[in-house]
C-alpha cells in the first residue's frame, strides 16, 4: 500500500469580502474553528493550531531540555500529526528533546500490519527512529489468537490492558521515561462522559489530567493534544497532506466508546464548543472525599468478584508491583497477568479438544504411533 | 450536467468499493443548477452498493456528524452546505473522522 495525497482544488476566482479570513483579512477563509467559530484561512489555521499546541506544551511544562520522548505511534491521524508537529515545534522553539516513534504490534492481520507500514513510512518522512514492540514477544499471544480464544466481545478489554503495559515496556526498553500520546479533545470529553455514564468515580477525577505519573513508575505520560479538536487535527493532516492510516480496527465494532462518541458528535453539531466545555467540567469536578470505612484487621485481604486480590492494608503503596511480572499494579497480581492466566487455561483446553476427535481404539493406535524410544 | 471530482477519505472509501477518487457527471433535473444536496442524493442512490452502508454516510437526510465535508478545501459550512451550486472542476471531499487515532 502506498500513499495518495488528497487532490488540490483550483484557485478560487472571486472572493467576496465577507469570505475573507478573520485574522489576516487577505485570503479566503477555508475553515470555521469549532472552538470559537472564527473563520480563517489555511495559513492562519496552521499558525494558530501550531501555536496553541506550543502554548499547551509550555504552560504545562511538558518537556525538559535534553529529555528523550517516545511518541506512541499507531499510524492513525492523531499520532501522525503529533509526531509531525512535535518534530516541527522542537526545531522551531528549540525544546531540545529527542523524539522516538514507539509502535505496538498487537498482531491483527489486515489492520495493524497495514498501519505499521504507515508508521514505517512516517519514520522515513520525518526522519525519526522507530521501535516496534509486539504482543507476541511480550505476552506470547497475538490479538488474532486472543480473539479466536476469548471471542470478539472482550477484545478491546484485552487489547487495552495489554497496550498500556506494552507502551511502558517499550519505553523502558529504550530507556525513555516519557511517553506522549495523541489523545485529542474529543477523546478527553468522551472519556469524561463515559466515566459519568458508567458512574466510574475513581477514574473521573484523574481522567482529564494532561500528564499522569504513578509515584512508583519511572514513566510519565502526557497528551499535548488534550485541547485540540479532532476536526482540526484531521483538517491539519488534510491540508498538510500527511500520510496516515484510517481504517477502523477489525475488532472494534460496538465498543461502549462508540455510543459515547455518537452522543458527542451530535452534541458538537449543535454547539461545537461543548467538547471544550465538557473537558472544563471534568477538570473542575471535585468529589467529596470518601468516608473512611471501619478499618479491617491489618492483614486483611479481599478477593473481589473478578478474581483479583486486594493488597494487605498495611503494605499498600502507590508503587506496588505485580507478584508475577513486576509491573505496577494496584492489586497483588496485575490485570494483564490475570487476563493472560485466563487465556492460558483456555489454550490448554483447546489442545485437549483436538485429541478427542479420535477416541477408543483409534486413539490408542495414534498414541502408540507417536511413541518413540 | 456538471463535472466534479469526489473524494472519500479517512476510511470512507470502504463503502465505495475501496476507491478513493471518482470523477462524476452529475445530471441536473430539468436543466436547473446542480447543488451539493442533489450531489449527495446522487451518491446515495447510485454509488453506495450496500443499502446498509447508507447510515454510515447519511443521518437525518444530511451528511452524518463526524464526516468532514470540504468543497474545494473549504468547510462546506462556509459555502452554504447543501445549497452550494456546483461548478465544473469542483472538488468535494468527504473525510471520516470517526476511526481510531
């Protein structure tokens, strides 16, 4: 697969004064910014969009001089624009950061292999180093095998839990302590809505922060596109003719996010500023601190309904590690290891099933045939 | 009759037989001007092969929210949306923004 850029339209003939850009008053306005409904031309849009990202980076002190930064690159629009922009801004404003592309190969034939081809082209186009970490080497499972084993319905659960860890491990492998991802304003607002709809109080407060770091983890994550509209990111990629991959994942038909996304898009059609408004609300939600329960005995450990085991109270630390793999976990055994264990049990079952096809005397013969001395 | 170029980007090409670019001759009804509205009707009637895919493109009789419509690289909101009168050589692009990033 190669890249075909969108076509260039002919030059506009007569531009009415009412059609002029509201910033430079010289060129024809091409877009209406969803944030403030301002009508601006292509060049002013580039300038405004880039400057806003730069200001987000500065005001939140996202980068330190000399830092090495991994861009979580999927080949999709957000991460492609992010890699392009970070490189541009780094050169323009001298952040002094070294950028590395970090991709995760989930092992989804017909989806991830194509998008990784895009990332490989980006590597050449932007002249950035690329590291690919695969589920196969980390977990000995590909997503295709997981879906074959556990079904499509849970695919996003597995994939999400594994990817989060995989990004951290990929970064650790490269000796990088900072991962940036292309989450945009629409994603953020969607997450806020989703957490409200689900009543997920624990995640609600944390979900809008631009930079997250657990105290025990050496790796921090940040989202420079937190306030950037998806529409503007797509427009930026379109006008700059960036090469990005745009197929929906094979296994993502009707995840819960889809419903929240639809709601968001319909809200945006009525009032475009609602996305920023929802993020703002999310940022300013303060939950009443939880009532402290009666303290259980110090060595108390709880087995929850999903099979996870809580930590003994005394030993609770923010930087607790999984007993099996050593990855950060708020339980005794981390979520990825629990999922892997479930999968492993199913894999064993499958191989036994194969043997059942031949039974009785035939099975005995087959067993004898395989015997060697 | 008007000659325009139509592009389906951001993954939308999947409902148009995986072809991104089409050159179209859009017929006009009783010699009147051809608007973007009638182009959309033309696309829905003639180019979407699987009737179930119509909902991917159209919602409440207009382009589905989440699809970016550009007329000669200008957001169609600034060009009068469905009332824009097409001219020969116009380029219309429909870009889905709904896929993962």
